[in-house]
């Protein structure tokens, strides 16, 4: 009954909004008054019924115009017909949404509207839809790199073999932990096996498996999925996804954190990362509760370990048979080791510096202890001159050249802030190594390349990478990963593909320079480095860029990446010419000869 009332209220409100739009030209004044009354009724916990609002329209009389005449008023019968049409249209929309949820694996929210439907369909067709609605064809990325196809291609025959994996769709397992479209997946896996793709990569979502109650795990959908993959003699790279899905670029489904965690968050929102203004980010848990027993008697680290241990036990045969080749451990937003410093949901837009995310009570307590240990208790605060999400470095007193970031307090704060990041990864990976003993584990790092050419590297600082121009912020991360024998998955490898359309000079960005710094920090301690494409790619020029980054030219030590994952499986990838180019790319990654080297 409650859900029916919720749907009724939503539809009634939407109907009034649409009717209002059609009446705008003829009834501007009536619209303003009617909207005020309608909104007052809706916001006041539905204090006014739809019949009351109808009576208001019935009683309202048009005032005379200054010229002495009266404004044209639409007959009540016509208004009622308009409302009836809107109700019919809404009913059709509801059926479309229900069908897409049930048969198309579109994980649309309960109150989804036509914008959500259009976005989901556009993404499936290969378009890119950003959270703010900005939409453009994925081919616009590939068009800008046509210049690369005109260059002489390298012959990769005889080069080292690099395994190629394909990332499965985000919603391959639905919220009931069921495998979606098993027959379709079988056909796709059969095709990939025919061109010698090495395996697939899949997210194991915490919000699906442990959705309803602590330590109540439902792995059914993943068991069926892994069986299908094993039948095709493919390997599996698994991601322990402890973050929510939805709201980020490329997310086409919505998978929140477990319901029982969200319930805790409603009474104790400090379990989430928090910015200076007190805005919470429920995308993942704050690192401040790693050792706090606030999750039904368990710490966050214990929750992560129990989940990983359950996975290891449930899928023991797949580990023993070598089907599971790697486990990537989610360490933050989007599964990446970083603070959620640039959330689109809070208004961030490229190339803003972002904001520090250390204002929940648990991280503030940690900061206070660090300040007192240093003997300067007044340092137990975040910077008050670091600007806002969309500030530029020179607009702030903290990040500008010669700013506070390089003063005594600034160095103290940034040391503490970045150490929290390293300590979190250290704790979780130590338990992952214990849970997955004998299997390669990995952590994912995303390239925050904007403002890299400034002294402060502001965007990196807010993300937790203490990497100003006078300090290497990635050495400590590499050393921590080396300690646990973990691989590094770095996603910034082919950002040069954007050079023709994104003006990096405006944001003083340097994706190439950042990539070299991170990769060298990893290779200096002999870390295996994995990579994946940051952008959708279907053409030869884009694949050439990926190959050049994967297999360095004339490197005296023969450095190359450990494995590559293609993001992601979709209709466009297996379509005609696109698939032929992908097959060619796989062969070259494997070091095989191809028939021709010019497109």
C-alpha cells in the first residue's frame, strides 16, 4: 500500500508539472499561483490532496488586464482532457520502465523518469552520458586520434605476451544475485574464446552479495557466472567492489551499498566521507572507521575481511583450478585508492581542484591525535583557504604558488592526510593477502592529471596523493604494494588520445608525465603493472595508443605491462569492423604477427 501511495503521489505531481507546462502560454499568472499552492501541498508531506488542488483551479478567477479586458481562460473540460492524456502517457511510461527492468537488465530506480530511460538506452548504443546530462557519441573520442592511424605502425610480432581480459557489464548480476541473460553471455564468451581472449573481469558487488544483513552472503549469481566462464576455458579477474555503482562516468546501473549499512548511515552519517560543508558521500565508507566498531559490532576492515574470506571459501575450486587469476581489492570510490575529492553529485566539474574529505568525526579525531602528538593542537583542523570543488589553484591561499600547502601547517596536514590513505590500503591488503594466499592481488590507482604542471599539484593533494613538485607522492604507495606482493592497476595509460579535444594547457595537466612518474615508481620496486583503457575505444588508432603504452619502444630493460583489461563488453565491441579491429589488437598484445600494418 505504501509503495502504491508513493507511486500515486509521484505521478500526481508529475501530471501537474506537465499540465502546467502546456498552460504556460495562456495562463502565466494562474500558473504561478497554482504552482505555489501545489508545491506547498507536496512539500508539506502531501498536506493538500489532489482534489483540493483541483478546487483551487476551479475557484480561481482570471483578473482583468490593464487594458480592461480579461485574459483568455481555457475551459475546465479542456484541462481535464489534458490531465487525462498525461495520465495515459504516464501509464505507458510506467509499463516501459517495468519492461526494461524485467527484461533488459536496466537497473532503473523506483522513481525513474524518461531521462533515465533515454540515458540507459544511449549508453547501450555506445554514447557517453555524463551525470549532468551532457551527452556525446563515443566515436568523438576515436575521431580525434585518426592522426595516429596515419603514422607508421610498429610491428609487435615477437614482443612479450600480454594477457587480454574483457570487463563484463556492470549489471551482469542483478540485485537478486541472479545471472542476467545467460544465453547471450554464452554466445559472447564463445566469440571471445575464438579470438584467444585470455579471460574476463567482473565486479563482485558488496551491495548485492551482503545486501540484506551482516554476514548473510548470497553468491548464487556469481557461482553460475563463474561456471559459464570456466566452461569456455577462460580466466577470471575478480574485483572486490566495496563501493556503490551509479553517478560516475560510465555507470549504467545503480548498485548501492548494502541496505543494512545504509540504515546505519542514516543514524550515524559520519561513517561516510564528509567535506568541509558537512556534505556526506555515501559512495563508500570513510577510512576513519577502519578500526571503529560501528557496523553492527564489527569494524570496516573486519567487514571487508569477512566478505573476502567468504568469497575464498565459496569459490575454492576456482582458485584451486587456477580459473581465478587475480583479485583486485576495492579501496575507495570507483574501487580506486583515493579520496572521493571530486564528486559530480556535489557539483564538481573538471578541472576543479576538488575538496579535502576529512570532516567526519572519526577522521577529525585522528587528525586531532596527530596534531597533539606533534605538539600543536591548534593544527587539528582542515585548511580554511583551500577554495571549493571548482576552484583553481591560483585562486586559493593554500594551493597557489608559495601557498600554505608548503608551510609548516600545510606539510603537517598533507602528511597526515596522505598517510591515512596509505594506512587504509596497508590494512585491507594485508588481510586480502591472508584471505587469498597464493593468488595475485592488486590495487587500482586512477591518474589525477590536471594541475600536474603547477607547483602544488592541487587535484592530487585533495585526492590523497602528496605529490607536489618537490616531493614524490607515489613512492610510498609503491613500497606499500610491494610489501604485500600486490600488483598495481593504473588507469591513465592512454590519456594522450584526448590531446586533440581536451585543452590540457588550460588546466596545466600532463597525463603523460603523471603516467611516467607512477609507472617508474612501480617498476623501481619491481611491481607488476596492469592497465585498462580509460576511454571507450573501437578503432585502430586508439588500439595503437594502448599498444605503445603497454610495450615500451626501445626500453633497455624490456619493460611492459603485466596484463590488460578492455572496458567493457557491449554491443559495439562485437559489431562488425569493431570486432575485427579488436581481434587484431588482441593478436598484437599477444605478440603475434598480423597481415598488414597500415589501416
